[in-house]
């Protein structure tokens, strides 16, 4: 139990800006999905409280809570990765990624990310506040679980040593971590489907496929899986699930 709690604390320290104290040299990869559930539940509060009367305001507040709780760390990774992808050569790409100033690619990526997430949540909450809240929880859970999964696949595919923080994280993802995050994501999606309906299951399935395809494209183009790449993978997975549930909710 003490070991499990330490993993949860480490994951919270890694994925959020909550004051969890020192976590040592842990990453808490196995608890990433559980922390995703917590992030999603926090963001779901304004959806449940305000979704009916003011769906757009509720959607913006929900996303604002997610951004504040996480410290926008994954948005930063997405932006830096977008700047790197927009660069003409690998050397320029790495300089663009590590430059603290955002380029046009990074600014555009953040703007489009937030706009699409708000549009999805506003559409969902205008239709059904329970569906919107469930979608946010599942999207946060699956997207956070995607980071250790990406590390595991990268290591097993012979991708080589990742640079910087990517290498540190890669060395701390084991097989048991993958089992735990997979179980967490499946249970969260299953419970949300029971509560909110089949649109969750359909959207989650689409989100996993679309998020995996986009992540594979990013990693292939970059030729490496660095710390910013993990942030991009989390954001792409988050948007893919939200988009999938939004479309599925309109069709079923």
C-alpha cells in the first residue's frame, strides 16, 4: 500500500501542479491513468453545475480547470513539438523545440487545441451534461495513460535512447505500469459508458485509434521521443477522444 501511494504521489507531482511534496526519483507511470481520472473529475464540475444554462461558459471553465491543475505542461509540449515539426532541418527543429519563445507553429497548435476542446465540450454539454462530464473524464484518463504506453512501445521497438527528460521517463516505465494504466483506462471507459451511454465507448475507441495514429506520425517525423513529445501525445489523445465522443454523440 505504501508503494502504491508513493506511485500515486509521484504521478500527481509529474502530471499536475498539486503540492504533493518530494517524490524522489519516481515517475509514477502506473498511476498516470488514475491521476487522469482526477483531472477529468475536477474539470467536470462546471460542466455538471453550469452546463444547461451556459454551455459555452461551462466548457471554457472546465478546460481552464484542467489547464490550471496541470500547469499547462502538456500544452507546452505540444507547442514546442509543433515548432520543431515546422522547422526545415533536424538541427533547426531541435533549436526550435528548446527555444523558450514560441514560434508560429506553437502558437497555432495551442490556439487550435483549446478551440477544438472548447467546441467539443460546449457541444456535448449542450446536449447532455452527464455525457460531457463522462467524456472529459475518459479523455483525461486515456490521454494520460498514453504517455507510458508510448514510452513502452518506443523502447520495445528499438527506438533508442530518448533525449533529456524523455530518457529519464523511459527508464521508469515497466511492464506492470503498462498493465495498471491499461486496466485503469478500460475501467474508466467502461464505467463512463454505463453512466453516459454508448457514445463514450465509440468515441473512446475512435480516440485511441486516431490518437495513436497522430502520435506515431509525430514521433516518426521527429525521429525521437523527447519530453515535449510526451506532452504532444497527451494533448493529441485528449483531443481525439473528445472529438470522437462528440461525433458519436451526434450519431447515436
